[in-house]
């Protein structure tokens, strides 16, 4: 392509192409880092895992960890989040999606409450853990994601979507991709629950000060104002939001919000999403990619 372009112009063009390729690589780096981290974590669990955060479980030791992820947070505090921000929006006939199912700690609390639960994750090994933990539930599908993109076959497919303890590890561009995906996945008037970091919360600020730099093992810090911007720009509306509460592990540190897709909405991000769509047959039912 650059044949015949020499001198200063050629150097400028070649530098631009190099910078463009580097930018594209950086754009997918957060996703790749998360995939590598959670594949490795799932592989070594339960022999090695993060420090157990619940004092009662910590006293009991590894033998009390039933699922990947039980080492994080306090069960009673998680139950409160589920009870306030997830379960009220799930009905017996609901088709629900979880983004980042991990080992199934939230799915195990929700599966019995809905008609169908689709568990998405970027880690094949995490999906395998989830399948074992949720083996007694016959209404679950497991979907492997190879990028921050949901198959367009899931367009307007879900009554409710939730992502618990996932966005804390994503950078802002990866979050934005999921906000666009939420808009696409939800039925008109349906809702999505998200969980992010929160620099305005006392516990969130304390963690930010202790963390020297961003890594996927740590947290990517934002504030509720950023969530508001992403929601507005993706055509979603915040209908419920958390407040700082020192009595709850997560509410003291993070931000929880429920967003709603307007009824009879037109997709303001249709140009972006349409460019990524793959052709599908009329009436095709989404087919999950099962992890072995």
C-alpha cells in the first residue's frame, strides 16, 4: 500500500499505521487480560485462591468453599444485594442473563426463580465450574464469550440481565461495549443490574488509595457520574441506585444500579451494533456455545 510513498510523507503514514495498530491492540488488551486471569484462576481453584473475605468462612478454611467466588464478600451481604437489586426484577416466566457467571455464586441464588437462565462468561474453565455447581438446575444454558460482544441472535431476547462483581475489573471502553450490548439484549422496557466501583463510597475510596495502579487483579475505579453518562449515551435510564452503607461489604465500597431500556425504544447505537452483526436465519433460536 505504501509503495511509491517515500520521504517525510512515507514516514508519517507508516507511523500513523503503527500507532493505529497499537491502539487496536490496546483496545482488546483489557479483555485478553481478563480472559487470561480468570482462566488461570479457575484452573488452580480450589488449591489456590484469593484470601477469604468472610470471617466465618475464613475460620472454617477452604473446606467450606462450595463454589468459585465464595471466597469473595460476605454471603449475607450478597443475599441483600440479590434481594434488593436482582430478585425483584425476576419472575417465574423471565428469561434472564448473567454476564460473568464465574463459579455460579449468584446464578445459584437466581436459577430457581426464573424460567430460563443464560450464563455468559469469557472463561471456558469458569463455565465448567459453574456447570458443576449448578448441575441440579435444568433451566440453564452456558455461553462462552470470545469478546465483549453478544451474538445478535439475542437481540431483544431477555427480560432481565445482571452483572455482579464483573465491571469492577473492566476498563471504561469494555464497559461501554457491554452497555451497548445491554441495549441490544433487552426487550423493550426490560432492566439490567450492574455493579461497578465507586470512588464516592468510603470503602471505594479507601481501596483506591491502597491500590498503586490498575490491574485486572485489582479494580478499575469510576464513580456514579460515569455510570450515568454511559447509561444516557447508550439509551438506558437509571431507575434504582445504591447508597453508601457501612454495614454491607459491597454497599460500603461499590455502586449498584438498575437500568431500564425504554419501552418501544429505537436503538440509538444501531449503526455500531449493526456493523458487528452476523447473518442469521429467520426465526433462529440462539444457540449457546457449551463449555466442555
